[in-house]
C-alpha cells in the first residue's frame, strides 16, 4: 500500500486533500468538532502554570493514548506520542506547549457563550493542544500511513522562565532525524509561517485555532508547502468557534 508522503516537496496540498485517506481525515475533523472543542475545554480547565504542568501533561498523555498511540514522558516532563511511519529515521515533530502564563490559583474555568469560549489560556495554548490532539486522532481514524514518523508532543516550559526547555529537549532528543518541527501555538491563523531556523530544523510557529485544523493537517502532510494556509479549492472551512483570552490577573 502506498504511503502518503510527508516529504512533500513533490506534493501539493490541494492534491493531498483529494487523497482519499487525507479526505477521510478531514472529514473526520469536520464531523467531530464537538469532540475537539470538548477536549479543548477539558485541557484548558486543568491548571498548568510554569513548572507545574504535570497534571495537564498526564491528562494530555491519556488523551493521546485514547487515540491508540503509545505515550511516554521524557525527563523534562514532555508528553510524547510517536506515530511510526515507513521509516523511523525521518521524523516530523508537531508540538504544542502545555504551560500557561497564569499563576497557580487562577480560576481556569471556561465560560461558554454560544459558540464562544472564554478563559485563561483557552487560546494560548489550549487551542494548540486541542489542534495537535485532533490531527493525531484524525490520522489514526483514517488509518493514514506516512513515510516519516510523526511525533506528537505536549511540551513543558515554553513560557517565561521555562525558556523553551521542553521543545529544546525534544529537538535535542530527535536531533538529526528531525525533518520539520511544527509548533502550534495560540489562535491567530493568519500568522502561519517559519519564524526560526536552527540546528537543521525549521520551526514553524503555526498559530492555529480548531477552526483551522485543516491547515494544520495539510501543513503536516505537506510540510514543503511551508505551513501554507489551506489552498483555494479545498474543503470549505468548518464553522467558526471564537474564544477570548482572559487578561492575566
Ligand atoms: Zn504560546
């Protein structure tokens, strides 16, 4: 059985979207937004101040496990789920940070107002965590086979004093096997693009919301597209869910 290439230079995202397995994944995403939103709320309501991400990390690991992925935690506290491809020598890392800027004791309950969600960290980075989880599950549900191994991760220590220690540890750990890193952070889907390149790794700040899962998915399956937004002519966007970040106390 042919694999869906994540090598991508030769692939074009619009064509990939037509691939029956990719189309199945996108279809799953479109039909399961309520599930994604539910996990988004659930994740956001678990406090995860800097250096105290453990509880959220454990819950996130359970969610990745429920997608049928093997989950481990590294020495830094990152939650990691590897989805083996045809080769384990080439790896794409798609990560969202677990920590928030809100101190312990902050009321992190999410308020719903129609389709609008409000709460501390709901965008940064509940949205990113939900998007990464959704992409993992969509690939699993559609049984998409990839050429490269995909590593889904919830990383610790992104904010402030954390100084990116989680993502640094991941990049260090996968080293020369890394072909791309996609960091999903926040909720401004117009800001998609490479922001940093170091150690042979292109890091994409793929700022996303669950309404933009298709872009995340296509970026993942076609990293050569430079994390481009959904090309014209592909499936219509799913209805928008807005959310508002509460200001820090
Ligand atoms: Zn962030």
